[in-house]
């Protein structure tokens, strides 16, 4: 099962964060950065959801929180859930 670990309002920032997760050995769910299923370019009300396997969720949240802080904090549109 996958767990949503962050919702990112900016699609460019979401792509960078997903790439960073992969570079650190995480396995984010593919396709989330393209929009809602069947509706490319249309995102949920809080942005793009980033989901990882349940076993990786707590570590992924820590990494994402640090990366978002380095990118300018929550005011840039990143919310770690």
C-alpha cells in the first residue's frame, strides 16, 4: 500500500521532490506529478500528492520536510502530511 506523504501546489516543485526521493532510494508512486487519473494537468485541491510505500513513509516525510525548508518553506506551496 502507498501513503501520501506530501501535497505540493507547484508542479515543478513536486517533480523536483519526486526526483529527490528517487535519488535517495525511495519509491514514490509513478504518475502523481501528471495530475488526476484520466485528467492530466488537473490536480487535487491541495496540489499534487506524493505517495510512497507505507514502510518508507516516515523517512520520506523527514526528507521532504528538510527539502521543502531548503526550497523556501511551506510558503512555497509544500505541505508534508
